[in-house]
């Protein structure tokens, strides 16, 4: 594990002048300059209390009129690597690893039958650490590099931690990862192999999250936590730009997104929203937020006046969240753009994971398979027109969490090395 993390570095990162972006509070609308390193709206977050989703999550905004004048087309935006829509000074600050630009596969048949509607699978397991979360980690790392932060800390159930660890390894940065002690071993192995400092915390993810905030305040480290650091949404929005291009410069009709704390969902919305604001597109795709029925604290509370937490219990570890940190922003996006929400059972998730692997050769972790399970449910209910384009976000590799899949796998017994035994086993 990496050593030498500075426990006395209490000074924040250096200021940058003439920032192209500002931050706006999702709840009160107050704005903050992009020159300062800020996490939550100080005014709204001061009233946050235990057992309720946090207020004060910030949305990063740009001068879209100026962007449209300087980059009047999508091609021009891509030529400049979308730098005018990023809160960093130069793309040279980004990691040397290939983050994003993941494959989009057209699937024509499943379960032995031809697919009546058009299905596309966005395979983000092809990111460097096999997770969608590399998109966020890459931007956080670039920002920290420009602002002079030497150590980045995060709380994670596994994927965000292994992502930050890998990205920091490529940038020569120190990563400190706090995880609940029951996090999946495969993800913890990744973290250690990348040379990060791994600290298991007795308790839940929420306990690790709270500890990371206290450490950030005391030691001046930069914090990557989702639903806390506004740049995580900025990194994740890149998938929407890619989908628009990969679909032939048109929008899909429906996008199925696996949902835990609501940050990926908000990132997908944010990317498509910016294409709208720049007048590159003229509509928002239908976004379907898919949660596990065993961890549905976000979608179940969308229309409720009082937020109620039900302890999570699901095989989909990466989207198992008791208190969705980005609840209020996710709810605003869903309501503003008429999004839909749904839940799928653990059984449906496991079946979807197997079906994906057997039908397409793509091995997705349960959290990613939840989005596919949502698509399957919609299709079987006849909710997807035959002449429709539908995208499923596959956000992580199945190798991330093989433990939860063992219950549906039976390994065959060994055979003696002769043809008769082989023939019997095959039969």
C-alpha cells in the first residue's frame, strides 16, 4: 500500500483565476464561483440531518452562449475534447489512460429470439478499472492535479474506490480509500494492487462516508465522494455525449440506467441537458431509473413528502444504498424531464446477468445487470415500440463481484481423462 500520506496538509489547493464555470445549489439556487474548491452549498448543507438525504448538492454550469459561439457544432466540441464543458483548464491534466469512448453494441437477438425493437448495450466495463466510475475519477484527478492536491480520499463500497485508486496510480497521486468492512474482496484486491491506502471501516458505507468528510476537513485532502463532490457528475455526463455520436448524431428513445445514490442518473441527464442547451439536440430521451427492489430508497421516495429509509438488502452491491446522497437532484431531473422509475427483484437481476452473458458475451456485475433487467421487463410488458432505439448502460464488469453470482452457478465435477468420461459429462 502507498505510504507517506501527509497528515498535516491542512491548506486547500491553490486557486485558479478566470474560471469558466460556476456552481449552483440544487436546492436554494445560490451560486458560487468556480475559482474556489467547494463541495456542498454551505447554506443548505448546514441544515442537513441524520437519516435524511443531504441538501446543498451543487450543479456545475458554464456560459452556454459563449460555448455555442466558440463551438457551434458537436464536431467542434469534440475536436477540443469538450474542454469548454469541463471544470478543468486543459485536457492535458486528464489521466493518460483511455477513459470513456467505450463500445456501444447493437444487439439483434436474445433468448433465442430476434429483438423486435433496437437494443444497444453501452459497455463501460471497458474502462481502465472496469467501471463507469472511471469517468468521474478521471475528472476529479485532473482537477486535483491542477489545484495542487496531493492526496485524494473517498468512501466507497468498492467500484469508486478501485476506480480512484487506478486513476491515481496512472497520475502519480496518492489515493486513500475508506470502505465498509464487508465490501466485495475482488474490488478490495484491485484497490490494494493499485497501491492505494485501503482503510476498512467498522460499520456501513455511511460511516465510511462520514469519516472521509471529517478527514477532508481536518487534513485538507481532496474528496471524491459521489453526491458530495460536484465534479463526479461532470465526469459521468460524458457518456451522453458519446451516445449521441455513436448513435449517428441522434438520440436514443430510451436509456435504462442502474440507480443507487442517483449520481450516474444525474450525470446522464446533465449530458443530454447540455446538448439541449447548446441547441445541438431538441429533446430529452426517456430516462428509466432502475433500482433493485431490495434497495429502492431513491425511486420509492420520489413522490413522497417525507423521506423514509428502508435498510437495503440486495445482490447488487454497487447500487445498494440506504440514503441516496443525490436524491434531490435526481428527483428534480426525473420530474422536470418526465423520467420513469422502476424496480427489479434480485432474481430478475441474476437472470439478466446470466442472459446477458449467454446471449451477448458481456459479463456484467449485478448492479449493471439491473439496468438490463429493467429493459427486459419493459419489453415483455410491451412498453417499447418495435421502431425504437433503446440503450442499456452496463456500468461494471461481472468480475467485480462474482460472489453474488455463485448461488446460480453449479460447477461441474471433474472427469477422468478418457473419451468415455468426456462423452458422459457432455451429455
